[in-house]
């Protein structure tokens, strides 16, 4: 399961509104790349594939493809708005090592 905090859902909803993409699905996943080997990605999608895992958090529908799910299971997506760092934060218990930017990890 993947959890998205209320703060992150609020930020995603604001982005959807500003980009006129209301009603779309938040797609989370991982792919090869980044300085630690795997890189997080997030975006909007219109469709759910048969192999996608689906979740809902604070009214937002979230999907993760089956290849990414082992890497993201148990992850919490949050949004930080502090003075030093502002942006989405993946809190992933499966990450053996993360890079300084927080966007890539080693599983």
C-alpha cells in the first residue's frame, strides 16, 4: 500500500486545478536512473491498467504499476513546505540508501 498525506493531496489537487487536470488519477512509480539507481516519478493519468494497484487517500485516486509496487509498498508521499526544502517527499521504508536530492534511491 502507498499512503499520500493530506498535505500532499492538497498540493496535488492545487496542481491539478492550475493545470486544468481535475479528475485525473495520480500515478506514482519508479524507474531506472538518478544518482542512486532508481528514481521516483509522479504524474497524472486518465486510465487505470488491469495490472495497476489502486489506492485512495483523502478523495484522491492513486495508481502504482505492478513493476514499481515492490519498491513503493509501505511508502508515504508527503509534502514539505519548510524554509530549506519545499516539495514532495517520498518516505520509503524499502530504500536502502537515498541521495541528497531525495528523488532517487537504492532498493
